[in-house]
């Protein structure tokens, strides 16, 4: 598995997606509400089935939850910006 870093501090956000800061804050709220931690986000990104949306974000479905995120591959790792977290039965 490639080294993954989940950015939940809204640091170093590319200016191309200015709404990412707001979305990361939303994702943190949803993670806490649904009891999903950063390790589960990493598992979904590493092992989940992936689907690319029209806006370039990725939906990773893993076990009983989904993670919507943006990904930026860097030299030795992938930086993950979560957008939201959903339970499997949610759209």
C-alpha cells in the first residue's frame, strides 16, 4: 500500500479547488457523526472500489461506508483531501 496522508487540517490546499477547505470541515463533521476515523478513511482509499465523478473527485466504497475525496499524488505519498463520508445506504 502506498503511503497515504489524510489532510484534515486544511493546510496546503491547492488554489484550483478553493471550496476544499469548506469540504474538509464538512468531512470532519460527518466522520465524527458517523463514527469513522482517519484510519477507516485510509482503508477506504487504499482498498475500496473507486469511482471518479465528473468534478474529478473520487468515491471510494469500502465495507459499510463511502469516502468522497480529492487525491494529489506527491513524490513518496498521496495526499488525500476528504470531502464527505457516507454510510453505504446513503447516496
